[in-house]
């Protein structure tokens, strides 16, 4: 299935945290883990449209590694893959 976000929204694949133990060696269950706040942009919308009809192009592009707010976006599951849809304004930074 292919999804194309509308307007100023982006589709993000959260990065997987490989660390499952605390620094003291305690194994952390999946339910207690914090959500990652970084990911990769999979798809971008066309851009935000102003009231006079002009389209402001997106700053981020497909493939960018980003940081986003802790509670940003809406979780969706497509073909067994967990993704987030969020507005470009929820993106805090591009990681280079």
C-alpha cells in the first residue's frame, strides 16, 4: 500500500532503539520503554497552502533523518510497519 501525506504532513519511520538494558544491567520490558524521538522521513506532502492559494514548499525531504517531539504525530500501521504521520511543524531538527 502506498500513502502520500497531504499538505504539510510527513510520514515518518521511527528509529528502532536496540538498547534493551539499563546502564545497571536491568532488562527493560517493551511496555516500559520510551518511544524514540528520531526517525527517517518516508514520504512528504506537497507543502502548506496559504490563504491566498500559494504553496509553501516543504523544508524536509524524503530520506532525511529527523528529531521530533515526544508526543508528536499519529501512529499508523501499514503492511505490518509502524509509522507516524505528523505536521512538518512537529519536526524539531534534521540530523546530518
